[in-house]
């Protein structure tokens, strides 16, 4: 085919919301002006609203990992004992952060594709009363798994430890009752379900976390959240902010508020479900035994390198999807659902996948996966009493 539209369909960066993209062109404003203060106050209030929390929300100029680093540096002291749930590459990032900041980490590991069971966390909390924090991914993007944040949060809430959640792909893809479940620090990033380019990260911070931060001894400067809070109260950021990304975020938040965070979550949930049905109808296997809604990780058929599938998505169709990371590279490919994805993206990707599999010698009855996705759509949008249009 001669014309191919390149489409960014990865679990971060994700497809961009058009009105958010357009808003970025208004970035010629100064950050110590009333215009900026109005924008910043609005963004902070809307973030707090869509995250559904009364906790303070702060924005940092960083990719998501900056928020994870800030979460460690602001509320802990050297040698503090932390519990890390690790079920993939992002869990391993928490381990690296703990090492870099001189924390003593006890690690609960789930194999790739699995998830750490909440009972294991409950047991560890009982065994180690000295724990200062529990760190966990809501959604482990590298494997497509999710954790039971509700149960873990409620268990941590009863202790002195802080519940630090990497919700970078969890926000907007799964319910997270931040206040009720005792999620003390919740990190998010702009380039995931928020439909805008990378560039800002954000955190919600509970009173319990601020209290712990008061005596925390780790050094901090650029990511000093106390300094950010002091400025945020006046509608300003501590340092020069990422103005273009904030303009985009403001637009995206208007969109998400209008849609409703519950609908954004339901959208990802539905697309994940339809995708799972489609790929299993094609005889493929899911990689995760506890699949979440942000991304679906699929095993390449035996004898086929998933890198070939990912490459053919790009070369044949212009669709940018992702391979597995680390040792999962070559074994799995990942189809994302978070943020600005719709059912047509799902139909398209499954149709493309069928063709790619066929081109690589895997027996495919064309339309089988697409039909499963169509049936999933029809069940909720065409059937009598359908709720979704
Ligand atoms: C994307 C992502 C991050 C952050 O990665 P950055 O490259 O720093 O934005 C952290 N955790 C999870 C689960 C992610 O999906």
C-alpha cells in the first residue's frame, strides 16, 4: 500500500487529544504572571478533581519517574525500611530508586506476568513493624498486570507506613479511591491516560505523608515538594514550568471532566476486554494472569519473535505498538488502551494483527479476531437495552 498513516498506539506516549495539541501553541506566556497563575490553579484543581482526592496535588517538570523519585526523596530518611512489590520492569525501577537513595528494601517479587498478592503484603506488614513505606505499581505496564491496590492500601492504612503508588498507567484505567483506600502518595504522568505528550508528572500527597516528610532526612532540592506546595498555593511553580504541556493538560482535563473519569476508566476496561476476546479467538495467549486495562500483553505464537510482529505493525501499517521490555523482548507485544483510544483503534489493530500473523505463517481465519471485537461492541452498544453507543 502506498499511503500509510503513522499512528502512535503505545502505552506511553499515547495518542494525543487534538484540542490539547492545539492548545500548546499558546505557550508564549510568562510563568510569573496572572495569566499563568490562572492556568496553574485550574490545572491543579482539575487534577485533584479527576483524581478524586482531597489531598494536595503537585505538578513537576519531569517524566513519570521524576514523581517516583520525588516520592522517595521527600518522605523518607537514609536507611528507612521499605517494602517494594515488584512484578515487572517498573517494579524494578522502584528497587533501583530505593538503592540510589540508600533505603533498605524488602522486595516481594512476582514473576513477569503475575502480580503480588495482597495477602503477601499484609503478612509482610505484620512481620516488619518498622516499615516506613510500601511501594507498588497500580498497573505494571511492562507486563499488562495490575495490583489489588484497594486491599493493599487498606492494610497499609492501619500501619505507620506510607502507601506509595506508581499509578502512572493506573490513573484513568482503574478505580483508585485515593482517600478512602489510604493511598498516601499517588504518582501520575502526562503521557499516559492524560492524552498529552511527556513532560510533566504529578503527585497527590496525603496529610500522613506530609507529616512523615517533616522529619524525613533524605536530601532534596529540585524536587522539594514543600517548596512546590508553598508556590502552588499562590498559583505558581517553584521553577520554570513546562508551560506548553500545562496548556495541553488544562485542555485534556476539561475533556476528562466532561467525559467523567469513570467513563475514561470504563473505556479502557472495555477496549481491554474486547482485545482479550479478539486475541484469544485467534488462538493467542495473554501474558498476564492478572490483566489490567491499561495495556494488553500478548504472547507471540511459538516460534515467532514478537519483534517481527511489532516491526510489521510499523512497516506494513504505520502502527506504532510496543515489544516486551528486558527479558520479555521478543516474547510479547503490547496493545494499549489508556487515554485517547477508541473501539475503531481496536478493530483496526486486530485486523492488522490477523494479516501480520498470516504473513508470518500462523494459520489465521481472517475476521475471526475482528468478529470477536465486534461482538464485544455489539453486546454493549447494539443489543436491546444497550447502555453504550
Ligand atoms: C510510563 C511509566 C512510568 C514512568 O516512566 P517515564 O519514562 O519516567 O515517564 C513509571 N511507571 C509506569 C508503570 C509506567 O507505565
